[in-house]
């Protein structure tokens, strides 16, 4: 995705080229932050406010999904420090996070936030100002020249967006955001080549799916099978209170595909968090639970659209799955490498 809406007075081709030869994430998150504030009708913006917005956009991707931004990425480094210094959580709401970072007086936190301004406000303007080796002072002075054509004029503590650029950014905000996220997805996929669903890990969803349909299907199976035991605790599953649990954590797979879900004891599920199962202990009963489900569904004609998810791993309709051992092998061949990659990306395993 490279084409952006044209404008008769603005150099949109330079905006389209802003992500060429990018070596870190800061330009992507800078543009997302700029779109935020301009979309709110602001054209004079304190720089710290923009740095905070950058962190807010990247927070969930770094702390919940644990994507790597690259070994030398200053934004990821700052986010890791802020997580510790501010006593925040990976799931901290955007509103609470923004408030905490705008008002913190913790010296280390303030230093980390302001450190984001060492490069991004200046480097982002390179396509308009030419030479990449201009000093910060030169960039600042040239951006303040009305004839520079830059999308903002840069000052020591703020930036100011000219009216034509502000109108353009507001009018085409959705297209520009998609343009930015598409480029960011390509950048992060190259640095996380084995991680699934990169595009779904760039923006925090407003709410997680309640998995009600999945619960109803498992309950129907348990009703016909005469019950089921939790694969983790061995305790009998209560159809009224059980949780639907992601075998490989949602924080890694970023989907609710049925083949990765299983009923679990609610107290265990709440304590498991985003930790990985122990394959030597939990994979076999997980596979057995899914084989039991497929058998009951077939024997009692409980056909359900959710079962189409099995096609992702066994490459055949659930109605055609007749070989228990082939099914088990296919499920193991999907889950085992996912488990390994998640471990290498910083997800920890349950205690033995």
C-alpha cells in the first residue's frame, strides 16, 4: 500500500516516502501520534504529549503480544523501562496509561519519554528538508520557514501543524492510519518472521470475544458425553462455571480458533494467565479432549460452523476426520512449533 490521496498544494509523495530505509519503529508511531492529536483538532502540540501517544500505541504490542521491535529500538527500550518504573500492567487501559505518563515526575520515566525526541521529530522531516545529516538546530529552523512544505514546524518544546497539512491529515486520517499500520506490519514481520498474526497485534482490540458460542458447543458435547475433566487439574468441569481457555495463549496467537480452545477449571484459568502449557503433561489430554468432541459431534449430529476451524490444521472438513492418530499428529504438529516460538519470544511455561 503506497498510494496516498493527492493534494494540489502539499508534497504528498514525500509523505509516502517517509518510511523508506526505516531501521526502527519510531517513525511509524510518531505518525500515528500525530494523526491522533490533529484528529482531535489540535495544531499546536507539546512534544511530550506526542511521545506519550507513541508509547500508548506501542504499549500493548510490546507488553502483551511481546513482539520484538529489533535489538536497538529505543521505543521498545523506553516502554520496558516505563513498565517497571511506573508499576503499570500490560493490560493498563489507554486512558490510565496516558494519564500516568503525562503526569509522572519519576526522573527515569521522564528521561525515557523525552529521550524519544532525540531523533524522531527531526528524522521524520528528512524527505522535505533533504540532507539527512542536518543538525537538529538546522532542521528546526528550516521547518519553521513557511516555504519548507513540511507537515509541521518544530520548536524546542512543541510542534505546530500548518492549516493545509492539518486539514489533509484530518480529512484522510483513516487512509493514512492504514498506510502507517501496513508499513509497520511489514517492518515487524521481518523482525518476527515466525510469529503469527502480526497484523492483529498492532492495535489493541476494544474488547475480547466472550467465547460464548464456543462454550455452548463444548457444553453440548459434555452433556452427551456425560461430563469432562479439566486437562490441567483433573477436576470435573462444571458446565455452568467453566472457562474456555486458550491452550497456546491468546497473547501469542491473537485469535480464537476453535482448535486452540478447551474448557478449563476457572480458578486454574485465572492463575494461568499468559503462560504456556507443559507439552509433556498437557498436550496429550488436550488432543484427547478434541478427539472426544469430534466423535460426539459426529455421533449426535451437533454440526456447528465453529468446527470449520479444524480445517486450518488438518486440511479437511471435520466431518471427514476419521483417523484419531492422524488427527492427533496434525494437532501436535501445529501446537508444538507454536509453543516453541512463543517460548523464544519471551512467554514462560507453567511451573512444573
